[in-house]
C-alpha cells in the first residue's frame, strides 16, 4: 500500500508513546536526550494505520518554547507528515500563549524557514532555552539556531 497523507492522523502524544518516539529518534540519528523530561504534554504524534510514523514536541520555558524531536519514519518522509506535525505544534504553542518558538538543527536548516523560522545567533537564546538539555548538551555547538515569533499577527 502506498503511504498517503489522507491516512495520517495527528494527535496529542500519550505517555505510552514515548518508547516508540524514542526509537524513531534513535533510528534517525537524532538526540533522544531529555525526551522523558517533557514527553506527552507538548508532544504530538502522527499515526498511520495505528502505527506511530512521526512525532514532534514543544518544551515550554517560561513564555518560550523549544521545538524538538521532529522526526518522521523514512517511508513517510516527503508526504506531508512533517509539515502537519510542525503546523500542529506551532498552533499548540500559539494556543498556549507562547511568545516564540526556538529550535536547533544540524540537518533541517532549509526546511523550517517555510514556517517562518529564521536563523539567529545562539547568544540570543533566552535563559530558559539555554538551560534546556537540548541546547546545553544534546545538540552540538555547530547546530543552526532558529526562532519564530508567535506574537505577530499572521494572515490566513
């Protein structure tokens, strides 16, 4: 069967999803460090035929969020799963009243600008983001640091 976007369902993550999301991250060579510290509340998963095929989360630090653990299983890449997850997490962060989202990436610098993320210097990171495990330990200093303002009015 061919994977199609119509079979994808984005839903809030449940605590029992963590091992499957951790496995997806490890298979994609992405850092699972700290996943359990924030898992479930700010995370969403993509399901297809009852299987988790992607995930993405937002860790909340005061009025800011750290978008992390964006992962899609290889057979589902390029089919809109990552886009759906990212849009879902941006909407979640806005609904939560966050002022901005930040992210670190070593592989997707060209992907996130389509959602409005822009490159900024690591030194510009707010204190809470700086103290996150991903910023402090899990991602290398060479990772691109990006941000998205959630307080601008965005036209539909």
